[in-house]
C-alpha cells in the first residue's frame, strides 16, 4: 500500500510545463489593433486635424463685388460697379505653409504610433499574464486530481482499518487548499482576460497556452539599440518637432513679403463704360514683429529637447536591456537547477521504505510546487521586460 501511495504522491509533485513555440499572441494583438476604441477615436481625430492643417495652405478666397449707385439729382442717372480680385501671398506660393502643414500631419501620425505601441505593449503584457495563470492552473489541476485520488485511497485503507483518521483528514485538507488556490488563480486569470477584452473593444479573447516559448539569447546591446532607435517614435517625434520649427522660421520670414492683389474692375454708366485691371499690395508693417525671433527660439528649444530625448532613451534602454538580460539568466539558471534536482527520486525511495509520513511528503511536494511557481513568476517578469525591450517592433 505504501508503494501505491508513493506513486500517487509523486504524481502530485510539481512538474514544469514544456517549452512550446509561441502561440496566439500575434493574433490577439492584431485583433486589439483593429478593435481598440482609443485607436479608432484617435485615428478619426487625426484625420479631422489633418484636414484642418491642410485647409490653411490654400490661397485666400477670391472676392467678387457688385454695386449699384443711384445718382442725385435724378437726372444724373445710375452707375454700376463690378470687381473680381484674387490675393496672392508668398508664404503659400513658395510652399512654406505647405511644409508646416506636412510637418504637423507627420507629428499626428507619430503620435498615433506612440499610442498604438503603448496599447499593444499593454495587451502583450496581459497575454503573458494569462499564460502564467494558465500554467499555474494546469499544474494545480494535476495536483488536485492526484490529491483527490489520494483521498480516495486513504479512505479505502481507513475503511479496512489500515490508516489513521488523521492522515485521511490531512489529505482532504490538502485537496481543499488546492481548490482554494485554483479559485484564486482563476480570479487573477479572469482579471487579465477582462483587461484584454477592454483593450479589444469589448470583445473577449481566448488564450489557452501554458508555455511562454523558447528563450533565445539576446543580441549585443549595440545591435539591438541600433534597431530600436531607428524606429523609436519618441525620438522621431522630437526630430520632427525640430523640422516643424525650422519650417515655421521660413514661414515667419516669408510673412514679411507683401501680399499682392490682382483682378478685374468695371464701372458702367448709362453712356460710358470703364473697365480694366486692378492691382493692390499689402505691406506687413505691424503684424508679426517678433514672429521670426519666437520661431528661432522655438527651434533651439526643440533641438535641445531632441538631445535630451536621445540621451534619456539611450540610458533607459541600456537599463532595460541589462535588466532583461539578468532576468533571462535567472530563469535559465532556475530551470537548470530545477531539472537537475534529485530530490524527487530521494523522496520516492524514502516513501517506499516507509521513512516518510504524509505530512513530511506534503512539505517536500509543496517545496517543489513553490519552486515551479517561482520559476514561472521569474519567466513572466522576464517576458514582460522582454516585451518592453522589443516594443519598437510592435
């Protein structure tokens, strides 16, 4: 009977889930990108703002006028005047307004990418959270099934008078505790799935994986950083701000050029008609006196900001890279130690020889289970950090 109990108990010892390939995370992220309400609203807002930016680029609307004048005294007759004019400003003709509008629209696109990346990164972290709880649930389920078999075995032996009531009660308590852990883990898993559904526009997602995937070595920091900095939206945004400020300087300089008005005018009298071209010029003597100075100061501020962003990005990424690498080493070390443990075999021999009670075995089995959970926790932390490290690829 002891040999049979040993087999049941050993089946309840913690076993790490196998490292399978990456699963449905990409599919979920695609769904989030399509259904996220924040991204949908931001896309429409950006579209509206782009129309507004582009609307500032066109020339002023042409002006058409007509007047009918009565003469006094009455025998003086009447007079009609017709005019059609168009104003031309050099800011539009030289393309400076268009350059500013294009820079503003480019900033809107980058802002969208920033928000998109943030949302997809959050969703990816929740996916890893679900995988972690799936793995814990699978292990707890195996342990509970084996413990319930153990309770039945103890019950049969007790009925035959071969086992004390205390051992049977301890086995039942252990099964009850496992059920409690399963419920707690289920609540945490449901919370992560709820957050994913919120990010997915209210649509529920399904993720049943119990393995994070195979851990691959990280590339050298310089190689990784070159990839990350090439597509980092924060740095690109800062660079685009500098470009926008430079365009605004050119726009400010062109604003000092006069605005020319050209058109046609006609004056119609009962017996005479006068018609011809009309020319006008508007000199910007009073408006925008400090516009160029302000634009140049804004350019210098944007350049300083770009340097700050680049410096901050480098050090933040270096810290994140080192942290991720350390977490990876911890996971690989813990997995190696766990796989190399001989404790399970020793536990089996002691149980078979009758040198270990149920309580002693349960203490040992709990230790192995806690080790498995710790490894999964370390792996979860590593993959969440790894997701941040590779957010540039989202």
